[in-house]
């Protein structure tokens, strides 16, 4: 909106903000003289929702209507409704380069006599001085075996290798067009996601293509700004630039000098699972509209070629014309709240008028979710409606997820409004941390630093933003160049920090309309003055906002758990020991102990590698212990960092001698062991059996020369038996396998309290389902609460809408509660069974405690 307004004003030689202005969120430049306003979809939607007519305008022009996101579809619904009721004289123009014109024309038809006349269509022919040639995979038989393409969308190694063969042909094409001197033009490859990019990059960098001179660049929304800017730099001389990109290059970023496009015709769509509201990125075939957008990335400055990795008949018959509209696959919470503000009938009736109406079950579940967060009140037995609450009005006015808005309101009630606004803005903006494509581990450690032992991703964002804002205010950062260098050193994105800053201003201004402002003055009580940790208050608020996204340690028998730890580590200390799997049984491991010292010492940045102890027990396991002087007894740092190595796929590889040479050398050095013989003859009965005769004297023997090695082994791990297995407290999610996002500060959770059957209480802002495994959930933006007995029970009781208490057999005390949205008094069935939680009290909770809990809940609601 801003750039277009500036461009039009410049061409007409008008100052911006006079006849032509712009409006984006709270950033606007308009005046009483403004006749053309360029604005975002959200701005127009909010304005029409508040005014309930379009008579302030003579024309409303909606561009890029083919994108079909939630806001655009709802805006089309509202414009159509108003156009047929109280704004009939307004002219509406819909624009798009790739649109199903007949469908949109019929949707905006108007009654003329006894029939509906479709809206008129104006077709503007496209013109370009350059040609674009499109080829399909079945037309490239001269390149060898063509990989099979099934109706089930998938990315295969065969397709990756075929793409490499296509790129190798480009040299002859470029050379043919020029003479001896020729420029190797850029190749843009469209892939569905991060994993496929990594797989194709690995294939291109294999030894088979070492002589190809390919300069490979990654383009993905999560990589660092510096890495994204590499696409604008020239490749090394005589190298071909190959850009592996997601659909970010379809429209968001224009890639220069592209002659060739290779399109795998795949994409990933965010889909919500019915009932649970778990989200997942589902691999799908791209629509023809998407593929046309991708083809348009070439043919701009030269003739272009597009290679689609599907057969022509498959493209024409299987791929859909348009992508599935967001309204049919994403949560509808904000849309339904807007329908309530419009007061044009119940949500079900209004949304039925959409271009593609959402499923009734999706509407029903969304309304239940809104009742759970407090945005709607129960309205008798009405399943598809509810009365809008004051909290719901705040949620409808903010461009945020409803739970994030609840976080802000709770922050206001608890006197930490400014902090929760920062938290909310950081949750709404793309990750503020630079994520290098192969630097996940360094990003993890940077977030650990910013989290400052809070064990919360959200608080890491809060701390990082505050330091940036304070350094700018105190003049430690005085120019854009200094700011970029500051952010680079601290692994932060300047663009994200600025977006968060602007978003904070926008949120703050909108909250003032509801009287929600920060309390100021010397009389204000602070949590610090009450000797209460402010970080704990923020964690408590986060837990309240994201109810019921609660996770605890998978329940286990304490004695069985201890025995498993002892057996896995051979009675070694679990606070400083990890284990590797996959060692070849016939190789004397002691020959290579020094190599393990080098690998772990270098990776961990240890000053003294001799503190690493390596041992074997005759199995396929290798035990790695870190035994520095003056180590705190409960310091799990080494174990945590080792487990992180595995998460980041830092595979441990060791070169090996031949088995014969290895045995001879081990005999010469006196390193051979018969573990079974030694274990059957204990010298000290009190010593744990698995620890006898496993350790070699330090320093370990020097490694063989490189020329002596004959093979290598790749080991699995490192593993630790104290890694925590989580379970969802929600009844429906208890059987799911839980893992955490690899860059989360809590991505390595260790059971430091094996004597406690619970011990951990984790809250997640976002839960997504693995598209390849229905039973696997991935948690993002997590916060770990203190291991205080009873805390998980109390937090759940405080923030649940309803509870049904459980008593002991004699009825003398409370043992637990069933928490959730309640039940239907007619059918006596649970209203929202997918979100019901059953908790067992691990401390005594009395009736007085419960009265206090409900009092707190009433204050919140």
C-alpha cells in the first residue's frame, strides 16, 4: 500500500497524503483532500465492520483476490452483503492476474428482473517482450529414466537426481545462444518446505556433481536476512547460481536474472485437524494458479524456460485450478468474532454466504473454542452461537490469535501490561532470531542466553527486544549500519525487531479504545515490591492464556525408572554421561578413545579434552562421560549439549582400521578385553557389575595415521536415559508422541527429578501435528513452569471454565477433577470432549482452596 501510494503520487507530482494516501494498521497518511486511499485488507475490513456500510466511497477496488486468505474471503462476503443492502450505488472492482472469473462473476451477480445477472468481466491481455517456454517431465525422455509421479504428493530422490540432470543441460542451452563466451543464467527451483530443500541441496552437493560449479542459495522465510540477501549478490565467476526456494519467491521476493524455473508443483498448506484444533503443514499438489505465478518469475529480462516435474496430462487433469481457500482449512476464531461485531445474524447463517462456505462442524468447534477462551458466553443450548463478551470485543479488534489477546488482557489484570504486549507482538511476528540453515544449534544456544534461565521462549523474545530498545534509547545504537552489526552479533533480525516495535504501538493504541492502559505513578504496586518474582508472574499468565495446551512428564513407576537409567548407562552417573549406539562388535573400541575425546571436546569447546572419559562394555554401546574438576553434582550441561548434537543431526563418524589390524594393534597396546569373563569374576562384590574392567588408563593411545584406515562407522546418538517423555494433559492427546521445536530453549528436557512421578509442567503456545505421522505433535514457543508440587493442578483449576471434582472412596478429601467446558444439560454429554482434562491432585486441596480458585476465575472473566 505504501509503495503504490508513493509511486502514483510521484507520477502525478502530488505530495503523498493529499489526493493519494495510504493506511496500514495504525500507520496512515491521509487528509480531508484524499480521494484515493491504498490500504490493506484488514484496514478496509475493520472499517466496514464498524460502519456497516460503504457509502463513504464511490469505488472499492480489491486486488489479488485469487489469494483467498481468510481476510480476503470475509471481506468479499461483507462487500457483497453491503452491496445488496445499503450500499447499492458503490462500484466494486475485483482484480487478479490468475482468477476463476466465472466463479467470482457469478458470486457478485445482481438481480435484474426475474434473473440474476453476473458481474461484467473485463479481460486485459498480458504483454511481454520475452517468451516463456514450458516443458513437462514426460517430454524430457532424452535425459534418461523419468521418475514416476503418483497422485499422492511426495518428493523422491529420483526426482531430485532428475532435476540435477536438467540443470546440467542448461550449459549447452546457454552456450548455444551466445558464442564461446556465455553467462550461466540463474535457476530458481520451487520446493514445498525446509526438509525438501535440505534433501535437494544434499543431492546437488554430492560427489557426483562436484565438477558442476553450482552456487547454491537457500531462500526460506526462517533463514537469516544476511543469507536471504545473498540472492542479490553475483555468484563466483563461472559458477551457476541455483536458488532453492519455497513459495516465498512466488510473490514476496523478486529474484534477479532468472532464466530457468524448475517447479516440483508441490506446496505445504496449514491445515487444522477437526476437533483437536491441532495444525499441520500438509504436503499437497500446488494449484495451477500457484504454478502460473511461479512461471511468471522468469521471462522478465530475457526469454525464460519453465520445467514442471509432472507429466502434462497430470498437470491438466490432477492439479486444481486454485488452492483450497484458507477459510476451509484454518481456524475461524477471528472471522466468527468479526461476524458477531457486524451483528448481521448468527455466524452460521452469515458464513453460509461465503464464496466457499466453511464446514458446519468447523464453525461449531470454533464457537466452542471461543467459549473456552471467554470470548463468547453460552446461549442456552445453542451450538452455533453465543453472546459476545467484553473480552471477545477486545479479541475482535486486535489482529492477533484469540489466545494471544487473552495474554494481553491477563497482563493488564496482573499489572504487567507492557511486558505482555511485547510478548504478544513477538508471537505474531516471524521469529526474531536468525536461523542459519545449518546453524540450528547456535540459534538454540543464543536463545538459551536470552532466556536467562527462565526456561521460556517467550521470555527470551521479551529480553532480546528490551535490550534492543534500551540500546537504541541510550544511543548505543546510532545508525542503521550499527543496528545491523549489533543484531548480527546477537543473532537477531533487525526487520523483525522493527516490526515488533511497530506492532506494539498499534496494539497499544487499539487497547486505549477499551480503557486498557499501563498503570503509572509512584503509588503503583509492583511484584518486586511484594517480593514476588516477575518472571513467575509472566509464566503464570502465559499458562492462563494458553489453557489447555499443558504437558507433563509421562507417568512412570519410580523404581522401574531408576533401574532403566542404571541399566542403560551401566551404573554410570546420569548427570554427566551419554551413550552412543552402533559400534561394531568385533572392533576394539579402546583404540579410538582419543577420537571420541576430540569429537566431543571440539564440539563442546572444552579446554581440556582429557576430562572426557570413553568406555566400552563389549556391546554396540560407547559411553561418554565428562568429569571436570569442581563440577556441580546436579550440572546437566554436558548431557544437554550432547543431546542437542543429536537433535541438530550432527552425526558422529569414526574412521576404522581393518578388523585384523585393529585386533593386532589392540593386543600390542594391551587393550583387549573379554567383558563376559571379567563380569563373571567380581573382585569387589559391592561394586556395580557393569562398571568392572571397562576403563582404560589416560592418556589414551594415539590414533592411527589417516592412510591406515579402511572403513568408517556412523554412530547413533548421543542418547541419555534421563531425556523426558512428555504427555498431553488433554484426554484426547494423551496417546500422542510429543516433541519440541528444535530451536526452543526447552527442546532438550532432562528428568532432573527421577524420584518425582510428575515434576515437569510445560505450556505451549502452538501445537502442530506432523503431516507424516498423525500421532506426533510438535510444540512451539514453550514455557516451563517451576516444579512446585500442586502448581499444575492449581493453574488448571484456576483457568478451566468448569470443573467436576473427584473424591476419595470415603468422601473425606478431594483426589482430582475433570476440567473442561462442561456438559450439555439435555444430552448430558461433554460439550468439548477433545479439550477435557482429568487431573489428579498431588497435594491436598481443600474446599477453601477451591473457593479461592473460583473467586480468581470470576475476576478474570
